[in-house]
C-alpha cells in the first residue's frame, strides 16, 4: 500500500503546482481608478462639510459683529448724552459756587454791618446812660420819677394821666 501511495504521489511531485491566475492589466487599472474615485468622493464630502461649517461660522461671526456694532452705537449715544449732562452739571455747579460765594460775601457784609450797628447801639446806650446820670443829678427827684414814667412803653402811665390833667382847664 505504501507502494501505491508512492505511485500516486509521484506524478504530483513531478508536475508543477498550479498557481493562481494573474489578474489582467485592465482589471488592475479599473480597481485603481475605482479606489481613486472613491477617495476623491470622500475628499469632496469632507471639503463640503468644512465649507458649510466655515460658512456657518462666518454667518455667526457676521451676526455677532452686527450686534457689537449696534452696542457700540448705543454706547456712543449714551456717552454723548452723559457728556452733555456732565457739562450741564458742571455749569450748574459753577453757578451754585458763584452764588455761594456771593451769599458768603453778603453774609460777611451783613456781619460787618451788624457789628457796626451793635457797636453803635452800645455807644448810644452808653451815651444814654451817661445822659440819664447827668439828668438824674441835675433834675429834682419828683421830676426824675416822671421821666422814668415817660420812658415806660405803656400809654396808660400815671405821668400821661397827670399830663392830661394839666392840659385840661380847671
């Protein structure tokens, strides 16, 4: 049996092993073109995706820029009105300070005038006291009482009654 087996194997040892058939040159080119086209298609899709994403980003940036521009315009308007109000307040402050200075000068003048009046009043009061003293020394005591009654602010003093009686005929 071993002989039989050897005989059977022998022709296979002599004959070359079958090799797979080589692909044809045309078939290889179609595969390469197919792979290349598939790659180009994927590249185009990726490029399209990038284009759309960039376009969306540019739209968002444009919208944001528009909002920033509106905000800048509003801030400029606010700044202008704030400057106008600041100038108005500064002008009002200047007027108030000038008025305060004027009132201060008037108050100082009034204070000086009041001091002069007080000094004059004191001097006059001192003179009146001196005159009263001189008059008291020169006038008899019963006339002194009548003078004191005359100085009283009331109109119903006994001196006026006496004076009224003096002017009435008897």
